[in-house]
C-alpha cells in the first residue's frame, strides 16, 4: 500500500521488434507527445537494428532474444514505477490515458490489478466485456494485454510474470495474458475491471483466431493447465463449437482434434520435466538509461 496515492507514478511497458527510431510512438500517442509519458521499450532486434532514446523518461532495452513473454518480463524487471500498463506497438491511446488509469488506482487503492477496455477501428468495444467489479476466472478471458495495469511491487513480490511457454514465439502461441492473469488470481490478488476505454486496437477476426491451428494447440494446453484431464472433454466441445459456427470445415475436424491432443501432450511433457512454470526473462540485451 502506498502512503500517498496522489504521487502514484505510471510506466508504460511496450514490446516491439526491429525498431530503429521512436517514430512509431507518434501514432500510439496522438493526443499528447510521447515524451510526456514514462515509457520502457523492449525492442527485440538484431545488432544492426538498434533503438536509442534521447528522452530521459523513455528507456530502451534492445533484446537479442525472441518470444513475447521474455520481452514483457524484461520490461517488468526493468520498470521502477508504482503502476505498470502493458502495451504493444500497434495500438492508439485515448485522450487522458494517464489520468484515467491513476484515478482508478487512487479510487481502488486496494486493487492489485485493474483492467480497462479497448475499442476497435470502428470505435466499437473490442470484445463484450463483463460489467465493472471484481474479476472472476471467466471475466479474465475477455482481458487482453494492452488493457492490463498492475502494481509493480505486488506482482514482483508474488513473482507473477508471463509464462515463457504461452505467447507469440513460444511453445503455445496464445493464451498469453490469461495464464498471466490467472496466476495472479490464483494467488488471491485483488483484480478489478473498470468500464472505461483507454486504447484502440486494430480488430482481429475472432473466427480466424478460433479456428486456427495455434488456437487448438494452445487453448487446449491452457485448459489442461487449469482443469486437468477434463481438457479432453473440453477439446471435443471446442471442435464441435468451431465446426457448428463455421470457423472450421467438417473435413478439418480430425486434424484439429489431433492438434488439441498434441497440445495436451506437450503441456504434460513440460510439466513432467518441471519446465512449465519456470520464469524466463531476456538475459541477452543492451539497456540504455538516460
């Protein structure tokens, strides 16, 4: 608990790749110059594409590893502010971003994590969010990375980081934020949702996502993590659901079912080896602090 919530400081943690200048920030912050915000950028890149910052409150880590969990975890490790906002490089922030977030954390000073809402390019809500209030296991399914804010100290004390095996460039290419948030939820942290829009994110086709090979492989692995061997029953229901809603063809059913079984098998293998919950943070990086 902070002694003076009025002095809360926000830091935005941006994961990106192969950037060589800060111009991408201009699109992200259309209402106020990006140099007015405290930002940490983890730029996954190569030695010939290095990003540098001349702004004192914009810090950059050029990382030479791959995978979104490693990138996000490095940003969490390097951050120093009271409240973190997770971010990607393809979003556009709404006016009054910092004020909205910090006001919510002042009002709900006992909350360890507060989620907000996003809109798409048509200015419609990005998903059908649950009402304001305390999160449940189910409501967390609607929360994507770029609307997540949390108290740095609490998450670090409880060792809540992104799971190295769930995320882009990882074993299971999906379920990134749900596994992260469920880790916090299962440790009893106070997590609430606020019905205020803070960001625009380009819309992705839910149909394409739900019927993809990655979805069957990673979502079934996620279910194995949280409901054990009931994941086999869940997989059957998921295959039928995606077929009925025409996300997959009837002829795709055997292959998609097989992918789900492979996801369960891979998860169990990593669990047996003791690998599934290991915290990985990028080690091979160059950090520039002005």
